[in-house]
């Protein structure tokens, strides 16, 4: 299984970015998996940012990104997106995409809930 993130780059505060994550080789249909975005800065634990259910009907966000970030999925393309608006310097981090087999509690917020992970991409927001 390959989880491939893209779209990370350097952007000024107040700007926008759209991250994408495409998954290849899942043993089950993509719609069977909840998908999540996590982020990590050096010296800190990786933490959840947003997630979307396998059927795309439910989403969750951490408080600090609510109203600014939107997660979506394009199931025919085995892809999810994270639209990030009004970016702040504190959003700077390595962003990771992950897949969780649909069957556990919603939302799957713990790292251990996820079965497959990408390598991560860097998002840097300058002040």
C-alpha cells in the first residue's frame, strides 16, 4: 500500500494551500476506509488535524483549524484533499495522510486507529 501526499510548500500567513493524498494498493475498496490528516512539528507528538468517513458523510476537525480547513474525498480517484485557508505560522508542520479501516469508533482520532501512513509533506507558513 502506498499513501502519497502532495501540495505542501512555503506560503505566507493568510494564504491558502490544498493538500492531496492518493492511496494505491489498498486491500479493500477505498470507500471502506476512514481517512485522516495529521501533523507534527519537531519535538512534539504527531496529532490529528481532520478526518473524513469512508462514505464521505462525516468529518471532524480539531478546534484550531475549524472554519479554516476543509477535508473532502474523491472516492473514484482514491484521493482526499485538505483545503487550508487563512493559514497561520502555527500551522507549519509536516503533514501526514493516513487510512483507517472502517469499523472502529468514529472519529478515529488516535494514531493507532490508522493502518497505513504516508511519508509526510512539509507545510511552512511564513509570518
